[in-house]
C-alpha cells in the first residue's frame, strides 16, 4: 500500500429510458424493477478522494463549497459500505464537482455515487470488476449503478446485493442519440428521489406498472439494438408518463411537472408527429424535460426549446462513457 491513498474519478449522469421508481428493499436499494438508461457525456461529476488514518471524520466539498450536513451524512453512509467491503477504518477527504446544476431532476446522485465508489476503491489500489463496482455504487444511489458501465445500460433487479447491478447493452457509439435537456428550474427539488421511492408502493398504479415493465424493457432494448427511433419514442414516453402518474397518485402526491414541462411535452409530440423530427421526451424526479433525439435533429430541437416560455437553459449531451479514473487535478 503506498502512502498516498488518493485517486480521482469521473462519472457521467444518465437518463433513464425505462425508469427506476420504488424499491423492493430500501436498505440495500434493490429496485422494484429493472431499468434502462443512456449515460450522458456532457454531464459529469469529478471526485478526488483521499483516505487517511489521521482524519477524525469524513469531509466533503461540492463545487468548492462545504457540503450540507445531509449530503455529508449520505456520503459517509456510503463510505461505511465501502469501508466494510475494503476492510479499512480510514476516514476520507472528498472534493467533488459537477459541471451541471444539482437537484433539478438531472441525476446528480448517479454520477456522484458512481465517481465516489470508483475513487474510493482506486485510492486504496483495489481494482474491482465493473459488475461489483456497479452493485456497490447502487448502495449509494440506485441510478448510480447505471453510471458505472458505458453507453446504453440495463440495471437488473436482482434478489441480493451481488445480483443487482448494471451492464452495457450497447456502447456509446452504437447510436448517435442526444439528450437535449430543457432546464425549466434550477431550484432544489422539494422531495428527493429517495423519499419518493418510499411512497411509490402507496399508489394503486404501481403494481400495474410493475406487471408490465418487463414488456417495456424488452421493447426499449430491442428498439435500441435495432436503432428504431419510432419504437423507442413510444415506449420511453409511455414509461415516463406511467412513472409520473404513480408520483401524482402516491400518498402524499408528488407533482414534479411545472406548466412549462407540460408545454414542452406537447411540443415534442407535435414536432415528432407533425414535423417528422426524431425526438421524444422523458422526465425524472424534477420539472426539466429530457428531449432524446437523433443527433441530426438536435440543433433544431435545441433552438425550438429555447423559444418556449419558461425554458431557462438548454443542456446538450451525447451518449457517454462509463466511470473512469483521471489524473488528479
Ligand atoms: C426518477 O437513483 O436518484 O431518476 O437511489 O434514492 O438515490 P436513490 O434514487 P435515484 O432515483 C432515480 C429516479 C429517477 C428514475 C431513474 O433514474 O431511473
């Protein structure tokens, strides 16, 4: 073991085409269903982590600011999982930075926990398989499991810690799809996904979603493998609508959409059905609208989105790589 127990890792956010919403096991973050996503090359977290026996506690900065206590608690809880796996008692000093707005339904926890997991192992000189890294990242944030492997990724439900991990179904170069994110709000969301997952089962619609999710996973996977945009668009929008229907009918009800979100969804359908643009929408636990489109249509989509009232900003991202180590910055 060298003296310098530090490493730097970068991981990319991902956008789910078939959503993760609700856990079968909250403590282990075993999801109620499988999910499917695309990593986002333009939206990433970079994390530098140093383990030391001399530290009295873990510390965390995010974008050079000392993190809020709840963020540090969540990070420390994940480090406890890592400490147990790695057989150490060291505390860690962590510097993390995002190149995108946090807490707006753009999955910052996915890239954050994927980068943290990789940095924590690499800092100790431990090389884990992609599968094990993915399962471990899942313990920090479910969607982080999908930010470990590259490209288009499927996360298997699994019935145990080891069997719930994500795997690439096609590399980032397989299909030049782009995620053009219409940013409607940069405000921190009031109910985060962790709290949301816990309410999913209170919606009478959740069981119907779970009964049919395997069909949607098969359809989405087939559409990706065959690069069939029309089929992908249909199943991606249906799955997003279903998840939001569950959110809206949970106890308490969760409404993430804002008026501008709905205006964008309606516009996207028109652009596809009337104008023949290859574009479809999907929303996570926030009001921002991810517009998945063919790269050839991305510029048109971007300028049309900017013209919609309530759109503050537009982010652009191609399919991205998996989590990887970088030279310490
Ligand atoms: C709506 O992975 O953020 O974005 O495990 O509690 O961190 P935690 O939840 P998280 O949930 C993501 C929910 C979603 C859908 C998705 O990305 O599949």
